[in-house]
């Protein structure tokens, strides 16, 4: 049985930093992409970053490239999203997700067609 536990969200001032964590149980990460998504009220879910579980290669949306970094701690079955230089428009609920991959791939997708989703953690950027 799979389970994602997201943590690390909260209130931060503009220009500040947060690190989100997603601890994953029940999945062998070598066979999945892991993605971070966000959704603000009235807006569509937006893909931010993803990582290929087998080799750690990452992909980023243009809106966060240079500010956000995704990483994997394979020994702890945890994926992180380090967020820096946060802006008010980053305010949203943040979700981690996994997509099953049965053949090798060179890139992971930021489209929200993932198979398993966490419950989300809220991030508010405000002074």
C-alpha cells in the first residue's frame, strides 16, 4: 500500500526559502517519476519539477527554474523541493506525485497525468 507524506510548508516572507519533503512508502522509486505540483485557488494544477527515480535526472518549469531544486534521498525514500527567492505568486497548495514508468525514459513530464498523489502542504508567501 502506497503513502506520500508531505511536510515543510508554511508562511514565509517574500525572498525567503522553504524546503518541502515528500516521504514515500510502498513504491520502488526506480520504476517511477516523482513530481512536485502546485494549485492556487481558481487556477489549474501546475507542474513545477520532476525527477527520474532511477537516475536522478530532473526537469523544471520555466516559472521556477533557477529558484527551485528537486532532489532525492534514496536511502530515506524521500524527495525534496528546495524553494528559494519565494514570491507572493508562489502561494499555493503543493503536492508530490508519482508516475509509473515501465520503459526507460530520458526526461520526466510536468503534465499532471501522474498515478499517485499526496494530500498537499500549503505555502503562503506574504509580508
